[in-house]
């Protein structure tokens, strides 16, 4: 049995987990218009109000991209939330980080400098490499065990948390710091996503509600940035040291559609959902909440709904479903970690955040969507968080109430 004993966040809604969860339960959107006048058409995103001086000196910031800064802050918060466990062999601690792109700001700065004929910053490479966040966390916390980066698009941090669970189950490590970080809200990256025609459009002044998962009028997602980390350890070890347990990580389902690079497949998602339930020892009727991947794309939401129908069957009406991406944006490589924290807090608080800006639900998505003001969940004992990625990788985490 694996316990979640620490939570750390740097999110568009703030850095205090319970306050962030409260804001989500109130349906508050952190999405706003970005780069007005700099892009082919208006774009929305959710960004983090981050004070790097709390975590780094000016000298330490040299060659440290925002993605690593956010990661270090959130991991450090999770570590201290877990009580800064003492007396552990540092070679028996692991760091598992999901990061889809790495240092977007650093590489964009380098490209602009090169195009202008100027001097490319000499620390560009270590700043933008996707493994930099994990390395910086290890240096900050003195971790000498496995320090690994999962770069699996939108499933990255869900996979990172799942692989940390596997390492604990095998006995490879005694404690894991697992999560993800992403900071790619820069003009070049946003323009690239616009070119794919996957981002939500919006009318002037309506950016906050641009992303509407499972809604009949949905039109795409909005980008977000941030970092989220969990401290995971065996339940027996956590109890022995008197640690608070936020929730239990019960199971992990992982698989690949193996059908198309960008088009999701319901059968592949269903396999991952079923695998997570199987490992957790849960029946569909045991699970009361699904923090859905729910990106608000036309195809993606339909496929995810179909996968849930396949696995839950007649038990589907008892599964309350919601995507929080409409409120905090799609954090891509860090999405699974932030949404895992939301799922853990839903169990701990016995209430659910609403499906963000869902409005009139698409009748082709026959789900029991969480509605604003109707989030009470006094009987919630088990919940899942799903991450379905470009490339076809599907990761599902199953959590139980502590």
C-alpha cells in the first residue's frame, strides 16, 4: 500500500493546495488572454504568478528556465509538506518528473537571438533540456537514487507518478518525489498550437470561459503552466514516522492506442482504465469520481466518453465526471500531476470541483457531469485521474481515501 504524504503546487490558482482546491470548487477560472496583438489570432492561457526570488538567488537563476524554477518550488513544498523526512538513505529516494517540452522560454530566447544575429545565451542547452527540472530537484533535495524524466506528451506526469508507484512496489526505493512541470506559454509555442487548430477560440472579453469540456459548443483547449508534486512512500513507513496521509495510490493503468499519433482511440483508453481498476482491486461501481482528461476538443471528449461507457457500463450513472482544464488550462506534461492533486483533495475533502464551463452538455457524451454548486460527495472512497496523450499513451491513476 502506497501513501501520499506530501503535496506541492505552483499553479494558475496559487500555491496552497487547499486554497487552490477551494477556488476550483467555486468554479473560478484562471484563464486569460495572452500575447494580444502578437499572434495570428487571439489566444488564452492560464499562467502562474511566481516569485522566483523565494526559491533562488540571482546567481542560482543563471541557466535555470522557468520550467525548472516551478518544479523546484513545487517539489520543495511537497517535501516539506511531508515533514521533510529525515534519516533516509539518499540513494533510496527517487525523483520522477513528467515534462513534455522542457525550457520553452530558453529555446525561444535562443532562436530570437540567433535570428537577430546576436549572442545565444551559453547555458541555453542545460536550460531547455527536458530532464533539467528533475536534475534541479535532485540537486536541491540531495536525492541520489533514480532521477528520471518521462516525456510522453500530455501523459508525462501521470506516467511519472505511476512509474514511481512501480519503483516503490518493487522495493527499488523507499520514498519518491513524483509529479511534473511545464512552462511553455511563450508566443512561438502558442502559435504552433494555433496552427494545429486545437486551441479554443473566444469572443472579446470571454477568454476565461473559452475551454468548455464535454459541452455541446466546445471548441478546443487552452494552455496552462505550472508544477505539481506528490511525496509517495509505503503506508507502513508513513505510519511508523507519524506522517499525515492525504490519500492512498491504489493502482496505475498504462498502455498505448497504437493507432494514430494525434487521434485518440476509445479501446486504448478503456484498456488503461480497466488496468487501473484491476490493480486497485476496484469494481467500476466502487469509483465515485473521475477527473477526466477532458480537453474540450470535438473528437477527444467523445472518445473519452466512449471509453468510460465501455468500462463502466451500467455503473456509469454513479460515476461523477468532470474536467478541471477549463479552469486551470491544459498543463500538458504537468497536467496529470496537477489533476492528481485535485483528485486527492476531492477524496480528502469529500467534495468535487465542477466540470469547468460545461454549459449545455453534448448529448453524445452521456456522462454524469459535476455541476456548479452540486459538488458534495460525502460517500466518496475511490477516484481516478486520467491522462491521454498525443502518441497514444494512456495513463490512469486510481486513488483511495486515506
